[in-house]
C-alpha cells in the first residue's frame, strides 16, 4: 500500500518512462500500454527497433503503431511536443512517442532524421551494441563517432530529437556529449560502479552527461542493476549514487520493460550471440525487469529515503520534461 503523501505526489507529478519495448510486428495491438495509464503515468517512449531491423520493416511497425494510437485517441496521444504530453496528462490520457535504437536505418542519409521525427520518433541513439558506419557500440571493438556520425549528431540537434547515448561505446558517448549543442541523455543505463557491465556507464560518462544538462534514465533490468536483482532498494542505490555525484536534476527512469516478450526480434540470419553475448548475462527467457507498476513503489522508496517532494517530482519525470523542451521541435 502506498501512503497518502506518496499517492498525492505521484498524482501531481509527470511520470515519464524514457524507454519501453513492444513486439516489433506490423499492426501490433498496443493495449498493454494501458498499464501506464492505470498508474497515472504521463508519457512513455516505445522502441520502433534496432540496427538489425530492415528499414522496410521499421516503417511498417511505425505505420501500425501510429494507426493503433489514432484509433484509440480516447486514451492515448502520439506526442509531438511537451505541451502534447501535459495536455494528455490533464485529459487522463497517456502520451506516447517513438525511439530508435541505432542508426543503420538512416541508410547514411541525414534527410531520414527529419522524416523519422515527423513520424513520431523523438529519441535516437546511434549504435545498438555493435559498431556501424556512424558510431561504436558497447559490445564491439572500442570506437567513437565517424565523420558521418558527427554530422548526424549536428542534424539530430537541428531537427529536434533527444540525442541518446544508450548502448553506445564509451568513446562514442563521450564524442556525442562533446559535439552536441543540446542536452544529451542515457535513456536506459545504470551505474557501472555499482554493477560492472558494458551496458552501464562510468563516472566520466555520468559527469559529461550532467554537463550537457542531460538526464540518466535508470533501467529496471536486473542484470544491469545487480545479479538479476530488481528490488526497489537496489534501484535506489543507483539513484543515490547519481544524486550524490551529479544531483537530482540529472536522474530519471527508462525501465526498458518488454511487453509480450518472445515475439522474435531478430530477422532471419542474425545471431543472438552477435548482439547480446551470453558472457554478459543475456538470457531473455529468464532475465528479470521491473514493470511500470513499480514506479509508484520507487517514488515511495525515495520518499522514505528522505528525498524532497520537488526532487522526487523531478526524478519521476520533470527532468525529462526539461530536456525535451530544450530539444524537441515539431
């Protein structure tokens, strides 16, 4: 049971989940997103896929997601702006936008960025675990941005999307944070000092993100929090670490919860081991992930730990609202 004070706090906060996953099927039913609306969440960014997905398939997924949201506009809104998010919240609706995990789908063409933005993509990172022609991934030979990658960062700033460093190599993330003229985020990443995993980020990356005015969205995946540990108190350790070092204005959540998992993400011919090496603990049949229903529990844990109401509101979503206002354009 949540306390009256925590219920009041959640009801008066923008609750923003910076990354969640739905099945990648065209014409997918998105009814599971109702779970966010039921807990009073304001916004969720859902993935429209990764570097290994063909562009034609990604476009069909986006078309299907857009169609479903339009047909369920009594409860959901495809957000183009922060004002859309706030208006949806006032109306009791959930605002939704899309994110891309990687940049292969750009096909080395900068003009694709504005197109994806117009289709509802509001967040992008440049490499999904493996290296590509634009950036380096966290599970590959260490590499930073290419010359094309620097041009992509400039164009992302220009067209108005959130520049996300999740799944990137350290060198790529540091390059992005150096070259971006707008705040940069990690939509779903955790503290490497607390769990040593290549998907997590070290203090140098955390500090650089904060210098851009950005936000680290903490993931709820157990192997990134601890030893497949999704207890609220374990996540709170990551919150505490960030709060002590860069302050509460640079913390958020991107739980990375996968709805209806097991839907077959890899196209034929792709190997799991290439993208998710077993040596790093990936086991999608057994990995634990915090569901969205834990967000009120996290708020209550922060309240018990002595975080102020204003800091809790900032961490639940206010910080992501700030960076979205600074980066998004319609």
